[in-house]
């Protein structure tokens, strides 16, 4: 397969028939799967004859299946290499993929090689044997001993022992003999495959639309009590790699088209502002066109479910995450419940196509905000801080969301009145009151008032409503308006197209910039302070009565509706009692007391009209704020927004994949669902990027992309049907707030807690920890700067600590998973905090502890490097072996060999060192990537030599200069 194939595995959860969680099932994400027939094999050889008489063979077995349709061999698996052993026992087993399911007629060919080195580039053929699965199942103890035929057809190459995996105990075998002298009769059988089989994901309704193309591996490892555990790894591609970016692109296009329409609806503007509007609209048009072109290219792609690293800089695929895969390790031990350990691997979310010559998002955004004030001078705009721009977007989003909800609730109120339902009136009125009060509260903001004046002043022929001033009486007001005038002109006076004669005479207002703002008003009463929000222009001369009257009318109309409903309910409860004369006379017009709808209809209609009027004014005001922000951002701001869209798209695809995977795994865990409902989940991103060269820019991109995920919430919905197409997660919203809806089949959805079923937004708390581990990080730590990494780790440690505090206050600790290692989460957090502030090179213990905390908090684990290949594989395989040792008593003597098995037949990774904190040993990076073809380590060694020579030359030149 392509280089996106990743070396880890897991079987997914089957939830067709949900049941109560059995005792102990909540530990470490443990769930049960139904029994499905599956054939898995273990292999061993005896009396192998090496090609050289004076040496023992380095044996490996290649497993191939004869395709029944095309009658050719299809390679399915390969064992690890057992060095210098004529009777090797292989820990890597054989499992059959879904495209070639095992049946009694299935023919399997085993070919044994003598590998001269671990790269497997030079191997000698020793012998081969063929058997059918039916022969194995009919054999005594489901075990076959086959003679290996050499190339000349003579049966003198030894034998191969094939056994069906079953659970069992070793028979008094010393650990040291596992790779050397185990007699044939003592080859252990590991697992009853009828009880522990991979689920057919393609036809599985809960996972089919999201996960596909599984790649499986199976191992048997010895425990400390001389028993055997079975370990399955399963890697799968995720369809969300493409579906999430496609949906985001559609939302980006729609949002930008709406913005263009809002700009058109601003009405007639003075020539200066009209020209700026046209330029901004042209920029939006360019982005819309590019996004539409990209979306069209993505729609042409069929079949592929991930982006390989060789395409990371491809323009049409820049919104797609690199090598996004799910990984699951499933562990089966004697007399214990199966355990699952999940992780998502993905390339660092970054704008690879745009490059990193000027840095990444974090640096570019900081530089952009610092230069933004000078941009506003050049374009003669009011400077709005990022907080105010975000507030404007929030107001637009909120009013657009609340207005249809208010209208809908008002219509429901009339329907309840028509049905004369007192209970219905009460319930709907409460909902209408809550939404209307939230609507009014949103509009009571100084920014809206300021923006209305700025928009009013930007129209042709603007004259203040108070009175026409003379030039000598003109007020002055700077307030972050950077015009080229003699003395700090006001925002109104400074707007292009308006003469000084348009300002007021009643006051002179002077506002300094936000950092040290001091505002005074000079008038007849002396100098008085003006209270207003920093960096927002305050306009004493603007008559705000009209705006105050408009938004206040919404509250008044709501009060009238409430009063009328109270009156109707009182009349209904006291039909025989006369209504007090003149009650509510100033508010309510007299109607026939018998017709509730007729009495409510005028008031409700007036409320909806007022809301519409306010929405129109607020949208125009906030659109003008964003116009000014966009105008002084040309062209850099649009390029940064495009880069941010790219990075966020990759990050959201990974997060959605992890959330869906974690949700499926926890459907039967009531404690997990309670935590999800009350607090939310932590999503821990482990990054292995160096703080050197281009990877600094990648890390800066990734930091912003992960931080932007705080704007995302999830909702679980009931699927319309059980068709796979209706179970695909959907994205809705806009750039400042996205919602990912995860549909579930009806029977599964009905088992959820009520609040989740009612659509409660589910929070996710993303945290990022980075520790560079490759040779470039060595250079950065000795000669460069690692402050970026230190700042990221410190900031995200504080966020993780805050999450745990919130979790411990709202969720009982009994809801969290149990582990064999009884280290308290609070103690782990303290240790993590100490490591974050400790000056230590390549302190990978930060990643170990952060990952351990995430698993104990029911979180979602992600691991990333540049392309999610070498360093990522190194990290995940080591983490898996550590989990087997700590949670399942993997023999310490078997640790290194288990690690070699998981990393076998793959590419050589980056050269670095991972220290295992528990074992105290240093594990050198072995082959560990998603390729199934070898690459020599010589390339990396040559790279190190070149770097050393360059540095030496630089120092010599500096010395002699």
C-alpha cells in the first residue's frame, strides 16, 4: 500500500446489540465484541538448514494466499526475523484480511527465508510449503507439521509448524528459550479465534461510513507468569479525511458569499468607502473562486480515504490532513476481559503548500496584529482590536442564530393560543423570553453603538443630527482613528469625504490608544471622564436615541406579550371573577376574551417586526466593522485567513475522527457518557516536531490550528435511516463556531442519556504537547532556540490542569477508567508540571505523562510528526509495549523483542533515542513506519555527517573573520 499505511492495529467495537456494561468492562476503554468465526495462525520452524554450514539461519516466514479468482499468489503477512536459530518460534502471527477471508478451500503458501540482515534486502530461499485451511481445521489439535521443499525439490530444508491460535499456558518454558530451543511439541497455542475476531467493518452499520480498509497484525507475547497474551493491531483509514474538508470548504464559500452580500446591503457609501468595499469584495471573490476550484478537484477524487505524505505540498489537497489513520491495539489475556487502546495518527496540521519561509501562523498573526495599525493609517480606517473584530463576528452569528429561533417560538406561541393550551403557552413563552432576553443582551454593547455612528458617518452627505458646527467649533477625537489631520480628528471628521463642518460643537473629545487610554470631555462644566470600552470610538455628538429606542422596543414588546399571556391564563383560571377595570389598559388593546390568538397576534407580530428591524441595523453595523478590518488587512489578512482555514480543516478532520472513534468505543460505558455530557472530553495532541528550520513553522501552524478547535462542539443526533450515507458526520456553522453532528442508528441513539439526545452541545478541550526527538532537535537545543516548545508545553499544561479541576468537581472519580498502575491523576499532573519547567534535552517524559493522563481521563489520543510516519510510529509502538508491560504484565525480557516485532518489515525511522522511564533503558529507534518496503539507515547517517560538516565550516569562518 502507499506510505499512509500505518503500523498499528485494532479491532473495532460491535454495538449492534447494546447491553448493560458488565463488571470490569469500564476499565481502560474495555468493551466486548460478539463471537465471529475467524482463523488466525501461529508459526514455528524446526531443524532449519542455513545456506552457510557454519552459521544458524536468521529465519522469517512469508505468508501468501492463492487468489481463487486469478490463481496467483497474494502476499498477506510476514513474520519478524528470529536471528541465529534453527528452531525459531515466531511471535508475529497470521490473520486474513476481509478481501481474502479464510475458508476451508483457502490455499496458503509459506515461504521461509534466511535473511542476512534486518533490512531484508538480502535473503536466501530456504524452502516452502502449501496447505489448505480445511486441512488445518481437520488436523488433530488444529495443528500441522509441514516439510519445507527446497528449490531443488528435496525435502531437506526443515519443517514448519502451523497452529490455529488458541488461548493456553506455556509448559514450563524458560523465557530465554523463546527464541532458541523450544521443542516442537511445546509450541504454545495462543487464542480461540472463534471468541476474538476482527469485525467486518465494511458491512458494519455503526462504523462502515467512517472507517475502512483495515490492515491487521496479530502477535503472541509472554507474560511475567509464563502465560501468553494475544495482541492484535488494526489500522484503518478514515473517510473523514476528505468529507470534513469538503464540508468546511462549502461552509467557507457560503460564509464569504454571505459577507459579500452583506457588504452590498450596506447601501450607498462615500467614494472612499465605496472603493474600499469594492476592493474587499474583489478579495472575497478571489477566495471564493479558489475554494470552489479546490472543492471541485476534491469531488473528482474517489476511492482514496487518506492523503499520503508524498502529496503533502499538493495544492488541490492542502485542506486534507496527512496520513490520518485510526489505530487500535486489542489485548487478550487468560481469564481477563479484552482491553482496547486507541490512538489517532496524523501529520502535523500545517500549510505545507504555502510553505514556511516567513514562519507559521502563530508568528505571522503576531506580526500582522503589530502592523495592523499602520495598515489602518494607509487605508484611513478605524482600528479595531482582534477582540472587537471577534465580538462583531459573534454579534453577527448570535443575531443570525437567535432571530429565526425567536420567530419560530413566536409562531409556536400563537399555535398554543389557538389551541387554548395554558401549559403550552407557559412553556413556549419561557423559551421565547429566554431567547429574546439573550438577543437584547447581545445588542447592549458599546461596539454596536460605535459602529452605527461610523456607518452613518461613512454615508454621502453625512451631517450630525445635533447641529451643524463651524470649523472653529469642530470637535476632535482620535480613538484609534489614524487620519492624516493636524490635530487628532474625530472618527466622523476623519472619515474621507466629510468636511470638518460636519462635527459637533457641544464637546471636544480626546481619546488615546487602548494601552493607555484617557478620555475627557471639555464643556461648560469643566473636564469630566468618559466611560467607554477601550479602543472603541466614543461619539458624544451622535444621537443614540434612535438605536436605544429600537432595541428597547424589543424588550417592551416582549413585556406586552408576557402581560397578555398572564392575563389570558388568569382569565382562564378565574372565569367567574371580573377582570379589574383598566388593567393593562396602557399596554393591551381590548379584544374578545374568548379568542386568545386574536388578542396575542398583534403583539407577537409587533415583536417579530422589532426583532427584524434590530437585526437589520445590527447586521449593517457589524458588517461595517468587518469591512474596516478587512480593508486595513489587504492583502495580508486574507492570506492569513486562507492559511488558517487550511490548518483548521486538517485539525478538525483529525478531531472528528478521534471523537467518533472514542464515542463508538464508549457507548456502553455509562461513566464515560456522563463525563461527556457534564464536562466534555480532553483531546491530547502529541507532537514530535523539532524547533528547527521549517518544522518551526509547522509547529506554529499546528499551535494555532489546535487552539482553534476550541470553537468546535459536537452534537449526537438520530440518523434518519440506518443507511451508511445517513451515518456520516456533518459539519455546520461558521468560522467563529462550528458544530459537528454525529448521527447514530435509532436503536443505539435511544440508549443515550436524555440531555445528549436532546442535542446538548458536547465540549472538547484540545491540548498540545511537543517534544522534538530527531537530530534536528539536537541542533536546535545546542545552537538554537526552543522557547516556542517551552511556551506551548507550559500553556497547555495549565489548560489540562484546569480541565482536570473542572472534571473532578462535576464527575465522580468512579466514572474514570481503572488501570493496573495506581498512580493518581493529581500526582501525574504534579509530575508533568515539574517536567514542563525542567530544562532537560529531549524530555520525552512530558509526552509519556501527558499521554498517561489523557488515557486516565477518558480522553482522545493523537500523535503527530511531520508526516505521521517514522517518528509517529516510534512513539506509538513504544507506548504500546509500555502499556503491555504496565497493564498486562508483559515479560521484561520480552519487551525488546515485542517492540522489534511491531516495528519489523517497515522503513527505518529517524535516528534518535527514546528513553523508557520505567525500564530506565534507552531504546534506539528501530524500523517503524507505515511503509512495507525497507530504506537503508545510511541516508540518515549521511545527513548527520553533512550537518556536522556545515556547522564546522560555519564556526571556522566565524573564527577567522
